[in-house]
């Protein structure tokens, strides 16, 4: 009996911690933004723009700053940045104060939710969703490619 219980718990934990793949259902992930406001990735989200390093975050930031402040909202998109590897003092005193000047939300991954997204150095991972189901995953690295996705 206890073996079945442990197996069920471990199976459930592995399902939660796995990266999003095509045809996977996106669980209702709760992520805080740079203002400590909690957001939920739900069925309304059609596109997740995920940056896992400084270079891709800079590309996304520069692109979004050159557009209307509501570009993400108009596209039912969210911007998620992985800051889990950043030293806490740097994030608290350098990165977050800069992000608070942005006119858009940046959802910040930490150690509790970092395994939900695939990481690839130098690539923005774009998850296309339909009713909380991943229908496409693209890996892009330029503003031009971003322009084709978020207008």
C-alpha cells in the first residue's frame, strides 16, 4: 500500500516538473512578475515567450520596448524570464529595479517553477498554445523572427 502511494506521489511530481512539449497540457502555472504580482498561465494565453539567458532577454526587452506598451496583451502573450541562476543580490538590486521601469510584465522563473520550460542558450523559446495545450514550439534568436510572431 505504501509503495503504491509513493509511486503515485513520485509520478505526480515528475509530471509537474517536466518541460512543456508539443501536445502537452499546460498546468495552471502561477508566476510572479517584477512587481511581485502573481499571474496564472491559463487558457487565455496563446503565446509564451521564454528567455533563459541575458542575451535572449535583451532581444525580447528591446523588441517589446520598441512597440506599444500593450503589445503582449493584444497578442494574448506573456514574457517569461528565467532568473533562477542569477545571484539574489544581483536580481534584487540590479535586475529587478531595471525591470520595474518596463511598461510590460516580465514573469520571473525561480527555483520552484524553472523546470516547466526548456532552455537553450541563445534561443528564445516560443510556445504556441491553444486552450492550454502546446501546439507548437519555435526557437528563435532575432528581432526579425520575433516580429513574425508578435506584431
